C-alpha cells in the first residue's frame, strides 16, 4: 500500500475579500513522520511552530503584509490537536514580533467546547470563526453527525468564549435549516451565545449523503435582517473556502 505523502502545513499569503491577506496554518495537515503518536498523521507541535516561524519571518523580512494568521484543520478540527495551547502561544508570540497589526484567528467546526483547557487556549485568539447554523437538535444532528443532545451544552459553552464570530450556511432540500421555525430557533440560541459578529455565508454547505440547495439572496437578507433586529452585528459574505 502506498503511503500518503506529507502535505504542507502553511498556505499563502492569499488575498480574500473577508479577511484581507491571510496566511493559513493547518494543524492537521497529514505528515509521514514527526507526528504526535504512532499511527497518526497529525504533525507535532514542533513541526507546526518551526514551519510557521520560518515562513512568518521570511514574509516579514520580505516586506509582505498580513492581515490575519488563520489556524485551520484540513483533516480534523484544529481544536482537536492535543498541543493546541502550546502551538497557539508560539503563534501569538510570532505574530506579535513580526506582524503586530495582524490578527490571530481560528476557523473551526467544533461541536465540543466542554474542556476548560480548550476554552483557555481559544482565549488567546483575536477571532474565532465557528460554524453554528442549526435551530433544533434534530437539524444539528443531521448536519453534523453528532447526537442532538450535544447542542445545548455546546450553546452554553460558546457563551463563555470571547471574540467569537458565528458563521452559517443556509440550505434546503433533504435538510432545511432556513425555514422560519429553524431560523427563529437559531436566533434564540444566538441570543444566548451573544457572538461578536454573525456571518451568513453564501456558498453551498455540503453534507455527505444529502441533496442540498442554497437559498436565495432575498432569503439570506431576510435572515440577516432578523438577526440585526436582536442587536447583533451581522453581515453576508461569500465563503471563500479558507480550508485550502
């Protein structure tokens, strides 16, 4: 059997409309050696930090501009890396020294934030972009594959995170999280979470085994207006696929 080749840990710089010029750091980029444990493909913290430092210093000395350092996970959520705190502290120090105006952020689809250590690590980020797009436990389970009972504790723990930016795709078809009842339920939960911002993303959300379609621009705006009525900051953005 052929062994999968290592994939790059660093992507960019790349220009985006939502975040400006970004450098993406992939905490779960598959590796063939220097992994966290035997049988894993997840890179060690030392690999991520050393590779990031080399690229960040190179870009700074070259006079490049960065608006955001974006922590991502291509094969698993970045919050699952066992050395997240260590990696984050090093990335924050590198950012502060070489790109002090840039923001350190994470892109996550995590559904379990019960760990205090995880929430403490996330507290070091300037922005946390998190998928949160369900009004009911049934739709949550259908879209994530996680038991519906996990939605209530997820909502509770998200309320303790600073600098949280909720992002949501709305779809219809085999699943529909855009119905009036679903949207009303989602907005009620947003009022519990009280995120810093809400981003409605326009590209189609894919769920394995489901035939889904996007919603109209008119419906997107209706949902955005409903969110705005609660006093939360909301914007509609194109999803540019930061998981490069």
